[in-house]
């Protein structure tokens, strides 16, 4: 591809980023793609809330037995009892503490079943108005005393620039596997921020993921932009007991503080992308990120499963 064709492609991109200067762009995609109906996996009020805020916090979705089984599976994956896929584990900056484990459905039958559950994938499919597949999955750990922060960012900015996700038609589901409270570095979200796209300044370095997975410094908004977003929308912590389920739009601004309490924080994430929104070439990087960060295979629709987790 010539430099001229790259220039023409970028001019047609509704969400250009990694620019010489930061820009604010209006969202051009829906947040909720389905019309509500009585058999929907969410109430009409919940669908409206997601559309307004860009996230939804659901309590008591899973039974106590299901949550305990998932917690045990999480501990097993993190504890070195499994042979994990090469490259799927990221450690904390400056230590060997596990920060993230990717590719959950491929490495755990229980998490594979969770990814297909109606209470997770069914809600994602309803919000996106399409069949869905798992774009990315991971276990995020924030150990007590030393767990580092995840800086403010829009996932879509990275997925668009570095993975080639064309439109804002993806959603994350985060299942709390430990109690998340205001003290141990919970996920924080800016309600309504999903309606603005912050096109970030700066070029994407080659193999940016090798450093950004430990500490993200490229593709993040300026302090001025974050101050304006927070002043306009406020900040909501996604707190709750283990088993709480948080859905948030791909463009919702979010982050989390470091954890200096003795109490570890652990969450499982599944990113669902609409089947019609399959990845293209990256919009703001010279090459795509590895497959464990963005599934570039021919996407197959998830077959939604019902009933309790086996």
C-alpha cells in the first residue's frame, strides 16, 4: 500500500487516531443496537441505562456455587498448575507477579462455558444487535500491596488503531472474581463518555503491545481531555461482591487505581465483537497485534448456552 493510499484511507476513517494533535470527534455508531422486546436478556430500563451511561453493573447474576467454581478455576490458572499458552501471560511491571492471562476460552473449559452463557454472551448479542464472537479474553489480577494501575483509556481507540476494529460495535463483560470495593483498585468508568471519541496524539511504535500491556502510554487522552470528561460526566467505581457482572461499551473511558491494600482484586474479561464488525488492517499502526490480543481468524458466531455453569 502506498503512502498516498494510506492517506486516502485515513481521510475516510470516521475515527482517526494517533494523530499529530489530539481531537474530539462525535460518535457515529449506536450503543444499543437492538430494539427492546419482552424476551430480551435485559429489562427496558437496563437497556436505556446502558445507552445513556455506556455501562451497566448487574448484581446476583450467578449462583454462589458458580462463583466459587470460577474463583477456584481462576486460582488454578494463576497458580502455575496449568501449562498456559506461550505469550498469554503478562506480569506486573518490575516483578514476576501475574498481571493478566489471555485466551481464557482456549485454556479453560469452565471459562469457555462462561463466555457462551446467555447471561454474558446473550446480553452482549442483544446490545450489539448481531451474533457475536470473542475478540479478546483475559483474567486481570491486581495483587495486594503491589498491584499497579490501569491508566485511563478507551478500548476502542486501541482496538481500532492497532487491531483494525472498524466500528464501535463491541462490548466488554467483566465478572468480578473477588470483592471489588473503593479501596482495592476497582474499575472506574466515566458515565456518558462513550458518546465522545478522543482521537489521541502520537504515532504507534512498533510492537507497542509489549510495553502497553504493562503500562499504557500511547493511545491515552491528555490530562486536559480527561479533566473535561470527568467534569462533564463524573466517575463511577464498578464495585460489588464477587459474582457482580459489569458490561461496558468499547468506547467508555475507564481505568483503575493501584492496589496498596492487602486484598487482591481479580476480574475476568470477555470482549464481544459483532460478527459484522470483523477486523480489518490496523487503522493507526504498521502491523496488527498478536492473535492473543485480537482474534484475527475467521470469526464464528458463539452458540449461546443456557442453564447453570457445568
